[in-house]
C-alpha cells in the first residue's frame, strides 16, 4: 500500500502545465479556422472554373449546331434551285425503267457527292 500512496502523492505534486494546454487550444482553433477559410476559397475557385468549362463546351456545341444547320440549308438551296435535277426526278418517277433520265440524274448526283462529300448510307466516304 505504501507504493500506491507514494504514487498518489507524486501525482498530486505534479502540476498540469495549463499554459501549454491553452497554447495548444489556441493553435488548434487557429488551424481549424484557417482550414475552413482555405476550403471556402478553394471551393469558390473550383465553382468558377467548372462554370467556365461548362460555358465553353456549351458555346462550342452551339457553334457546331449553327454550322450544321447552315450546311443543311445550303444543301437544301442547292437542291431547290437546280431545276434540271428536279425534272430528272419527275421523268424517273413517270418511267422508272427509263435509262436516259436515270443516267443523267446519277451523273449529277455523283458530281454533288464529290463536291459536298456526301456520305453513303454505310457511313463510308467514297
């Protein structure tokens, strides 16, 4: 029993270094506060960067759609304004077995395919 009494007495004699505990708590609170503000700062930067990326992708997609629509409208105008081709279609519709209208139409369509790089239904260019 004597050893336990001595140990208890030693514990009572040791003083807790409160100034170190207070310094530790102040430094910890400072680090937590600094970490929180740094987190908020980084979060703001990430949001700004992601929004800029999304906006640039959206602009790119809009430009591609506008370009695609312009190409389609140009192709439509070419077909609309080419009366010999339309008359060739009409002749071919009247007589599907007629060779002359078919060859003339195929020749004009081949030219268009070469000029505009139209793709066959297989998806491959000739």
